[in-house]
């Protein structure tokens, strides 16, 4: 059985100042509902259920520490529009419904951030989609037509304004959409976990190894405990098949990113652009770039069929070289800026 592994290379998680701890489950318990997986799905599901059913007991189980998995190691975009292929649907009513659903979810998430004072660099900064050359411009123009088609507001950023925003003239043009947000994903996940309703128990470093259906619900086994529950929710992403569900139904794909050290004052002068923005590529296979509030630049590209689920460590040096090439193409004035994490 393949279990999630933490490799120590998640820059967002490693940059956290203080991380709370939820103990491993070491005794047998009985609860109403178990949620396996402490990512976006698991944390959202257990919170909403616990809010709606205050007299029931809930257990959230995470094989690692919350924030170390996929939900804590992405590019930190909170996107309000239908994404990529969904945006290309001809059903404008469906797209409007998706936008409404996404924005409702964003508002609900922002309410939690404000209520609990979660420090996760949350910013209603929107997002950019940027083009490189003729191929990218074709994709970007198509994106613009899709936005017009269902009435979304946007701004086309011409080449002469690109450098003042991004600190580079690598891009030929960009489109800005105002509805999304940016955040520090590991900090968000930790903040959500630290402020769960009182009827939620969290167990970290607790991998479920066996699930058995019973007459009254489910029996779960971990390394040091067994759990009985009436209801079970799997928020386990690509590891779902390892628990016996959805075999041959999930295609596991990984993408990779490198994060710089925070730029110094001198490097910021040479950079010359703004803080707190994010670019997704007009070309679906292009490079995502972010400049964070704390002066880090993130480069994300390259994909891999993740048949082994966890990141093979021998791949990282080569991927770092690939990210370095993408970084230097955009920021030749910053060749002395080092990557801190890949």
C-alpha cells in the first residue's frame, strides 16, 4: 500500500513560522462521521458538517500534517471563473452558475479568514493570464472572446504596461480578471485546521490502512488505532484507490514549482515590478508565475504521470534546472536570485 510521504520541499509549508500540532490517533474511538484527508475537500466537508450538526462528533484524519499535501503546495490562486476547459463550454448559463458557486465559496472562505484572523497573505488581487508570442496571443484572444461571451469583466494589458507590473518584458500582452484572490496555501490550511468547530477532532500523522463496511457503518484501521463510524467521507485525492475505491478511475498527474528566497532591497530595485500578483499561462502547457507579498517569485511548469503518487526525489534537480531556465528568460537581471525550494 502506497501512503502519502512528505519530502520536506514544500516551500509554503517550510516558510511557516509556527505550526500547531494535532496528535496521532493512538486509541480506539467511535464517532458519528470520519473524514479522511485534511486538504481542501476534507477540511471544507468536516467544517460544514460540524456546523450543521453540532450534536454529532466528527474526526478528521490526515496521513501527514495538514498543509503538507497537495492543498498546501499549489500556486495559491483562488479562481472564481470556470477553469481552462470548463470555460470553453458553449453553455453560458452553466458558466454563470459555476461563477456564482465559486464566488459564493470564496466569500465563505473569506468569512472564515476574517473571523479567525488567519494570516495567509489573502489578497483580492485577481489574476492575470499572459501570452508569449504568436501562439500565446492566439490563446489569449480566444480567452478574451470567451469572457465577452458570458459577460465577465476584464482588462487587456498592452505590452507597454507589462514591465511595470511584472518586472519583465517577456510577455507580449495579458488579460486581467478581478474576481479571484491570491493566498499562501499552507498558511490557509493551517489556519482552517486550527479553528475547527469544537465537535471536530483532528488526528495528524495518522494513515488509514484498511476500511471495512459493517452493519452500522465502517471500521477503519490505522497503525495504532481502530475507528468505528456511521458515515465516511474520503477527501483522499489520488490516494483514494489505495483505500479500495475508484480503482482505475483516477489519473494522477503532478506538476512542479520552484520558489525563490525573498528578494533583497537591491534585487527588488532591479526587479522593478509590483508585489502580489499571479500569472496563469494563456497556453495551457505554459508556465505559471507568482510574485508573493513577501517578495518571493514562484515558477511552475512541467507535468508528470504520477503512477507512484509521491514525488521521486531524483527528479527535483532536473526540474530545478528547467525552472531556472524559465526564470532567467523572464528575469535576466536577477540571475543572482536563488531558488530556496523545488
